[in-house]
C-alpha cells in the first residue's frame, strides 16, 4: 500500500453501491477460508507421519528437532 492510501480507495471503489466484492475476490476469499482449516485427510496424513516419527518440528525451546530421535539440529 502506498502512503496516500490509493490501494484502499481503489478497493473501496470496487465495492460500489452494493457493498459486495467482485466475483473473483469472493472466490479467492472462499478458497482462502477453506485452506485455513486442515481437512480430515490432512489430519490423518500428519497423524500417521507423527506416529511413524517422520518429519521435523520445534521443541518447547523453539529449536528444530528431528522427529525420529528428538535431537536438536
């Protein structure tokens, strides 16, 4: 966004009298909302990886660890 707020003004103009965003923006918002929440297949996939000790993650101190042995990297 620039200092003058042109981006905000342009976005507000697109709303027009209806107060609704253009169709492509609505579709993008819908997709973004759906992608923000993991689906059941994703939950199962990552649960299986955790069970097998695959992947990496962060420990309580925020350090990267390998799931197989929990060693700090």
